[in-house]
C-alpha cells in the first residue's frame, strides 16, 4: 500500500482547486425539501414538502433567485401544513 504524504495531498488539492477552473456545468433542475416535526398533545406529527423545478435554457435565468424562491415555497408549504393540524387540534 502506498502512503500519500501531506505534500502530495497538498499538490493534489492545489491542482484541483484553482481560480482558473472553467465550469461548463449547466443547472437544469433544482430541488428542495423542507420538513418539520411537532408534538401536539401526546402525538408527534411530521410534515414534509418537496418540490423540484426545471430551469429554462435561457441565459437570463437568475439561479440564485430561483433557489431562494424555491426554499421560500417549500418552507411556506410545511408551515401551512403545521398550522392546519394545529387548527384542527385546537378545535
């Protein structure tokens, strides 16, 4: 078995992480999942919501904006599910 020295490992790391890396990957889909568990009375409830969105092939798509909006959406859906069970439980 060949042992990699710290210097070898650093050279590998330096070769992989460079400022001139040309990222040719294109994001075509984003997916987010939100989940929460809550105890109401003697019972535990878990709520989960997942959504995925396909990104149009337009250069003008703001991926960061799309990600933020997706996270807002999935968190809101889980919050609504939790509120609904709380309303049922309290009536």
